């Protein structure tokens, strides 16, 4: 990989580490207990996946309305 790609990867990993730490701790405050001992985890995961798709579709619509060109998968 190029140095620019290595830098991008480091940046993504650092940002992810910060975000996952913050999110996990907030979840502990909100929900408590041990995640690995919670029942119904699959249902929570499905709810989160649905939320993510709703957020992504809404963000895409906002970007398009703002005139931001997103490109298409066919352009790859």
C-alpha cells in the first residue's frame, strides 16, 4: 500500500477506537450489565441494522438535495 493509504488506514483505526470506546461506555451507563450476558441480543442487533439503513438512506437524500454528487457503484 502507498504511504497515503497507510495514513488513511491509521486515521480510520484511530477514529474507530475513539468512537467504539465512547459508544461502549455510554451503553454501559444507559443499559448496565454485561453485554455478553444479555438475552435478546440478536433482536437488538436487527433493530440497530434497521436504524442504520434508515439513517443512511436519509443522509443520501440530504446529500443529493444539497447537490453533492455521490457517484454510483457502476462507476467503479
